[in-house]
C-alpha cells in the first residue's frame, strides 16, 4: 500500500467518526427524572363533569375528616314529649285553660277536639307545643287542673350527635358547591356547562334536604310536645 492510500483511509475514517459525533451531539438528551415525569403525565385533561363529580365525591366521603369548622350547639338537643290522661270537672273549661297556658308561655296549640260520649260526660284531646325550658312546669300545671291523673308518660330523644354530623356534612357540601361553581367560568361549550350545572343542582338539592332536617331537629328540641 502506498503512503497516499494510507492518508486517504485515515481521512475517511476520521470523517465517519466526526459525522457520528455530530449526530450524537445534535440529538436531545433526557435525564432519568425527565423521562419518568413525561411518563407520569396524563394523555389528556379530564372532562369537566368528571372533575366536578370527583370533587363532590371526595368532599362528601371525607366530610367527617375535614378541617371545616362547624358551629356546634351550645347545649344538647333533646326532643321531649309527654302524654297525659286527666280527669277534670269541666272539659270545655279545662281545654280553654290549657290553650291559654300554652300561649302565655310562648307556645301554641297543634290540634284539639271535644266530643260528648254520653249525656253527662264530655271528652277532649289536645296537643300543644311549649318551650323546652318550660316543659316540666307545664306538666305540673296540667296535672294541677285535674281531679284525677290517670297516666303520665314522658320521653326524651337526644339528637345532638345527628345535628352535629349534619352540620359537618352541610359545611362540606356548601364548600364543594362553591368549588363546582368555579368550573362554570372555565367551561368552553354548552355540553360542559350543562354537566357542571347538573352536578351543582344535585349538590344544592342535598344541601336543602340537610338544612330542612337540621331545622326540624332544632325546632323539635326547642319546643316540647304535650298531648
């Protein structure tokens, strides 16, 4: 082999190596962290309705574990009721006195009726609501009207725990509804807006049901029932 050929071969080999190095330098290089991050990214963003439902489900499921502060009742909520059977000298007069007693103490009559079951005797039924703090005094006043107390039955139902649980759930549902409302400003078409509104309507309906139940428990505990 002549010296000229050696030079040519070396030059060709050097050119090939140089070209390979140039291609390697031009290709993008990724670190392991970048590759792992790219694999973890979702293919596309979730739909609005799925996001709204997901937020609602997560919030309701965690309603008792959230950090939302709820207003607890100052004292235990106890629903008190009483049933009395009394014998009085004048049924109509006794009914009027019971009505007056209830109204004077901030209560009211739920229902009442009087009927005569023979020529010499009348009978009556009346149900009143009185403030819970006056429950015992009302029972004493009613028994004082009678010439004979045939029976007195009282009961109390503690609904404090249910009320507290409902308060916690209500606070979380209201917070969730507020977050879902935020999606309305981000919707891009009618279909997305309808999906968000549908989820919002469901949440608002549940909120109203809970408010109604809480109101019933609160009022039932505030005013005792006597029949």
